């Protein structure tokens, strides 16, 4: 008898904790949307922010107060790559791109990845703004 392969589905609850208007249950995010939510949380989490998990996160927010240069961009890229490699096994990272307006203290990070249960590349855009 041939082995039956079961499709892997990634799912997680929506962190906004919004109830579905019809069922009243928490809204569930599936596959790419679930992974995008997890990546955004990972990138925006600072080190020592989570109790008992001091190395979880990327430390990207701490770098927002650095003078923007090619070296800062390289450090940001490396921090994002390390965080994803260490804490998100459902992702194959394809590219990390930066854009935005450093003069207005804004930075857009575009993370292009492929969820391991899907062959289609997905882009996650995270807008960061330094606030004093």
C-alpha cells in the first residue's frame, strides 16, 4: 500500500484577538499569513523582552537610532538573517531589502521568503519609524 502524504498546514490565532463575526471564535491565520505574523513578531521583538527567553528576537529596533549607512544596513540584514535562522524553521529566506527615508527616520524592511509548505515566494513589509 503506498504511503499517503498529508499536506502540512501552518496555523495560528490572530494576535489582535478579534472574534469572528459569525462564529464568535478567534480568527485563525493559516499558512503564509501565519508565518508572516510570526516573522513580524520575531523581527520587532528586542532581546531580553521575553521572560525566560533572553536571546529571542532580532534587536532591529535598537539599531534604529544608529546613523543610517551601508554598514548599518549590513548589520540589520545580518540580525534579521540570524533571527530567522534561529527561530523560524518554517521559512526559507530568499532576500532582505531595505527602503524608506532615513532623513525622516523611516525604514521599510522587505523580507522575501518561501514557507516550506508552499513554493510561492511571499513578501513581508515592515515599516519602522524612530520616535523620540
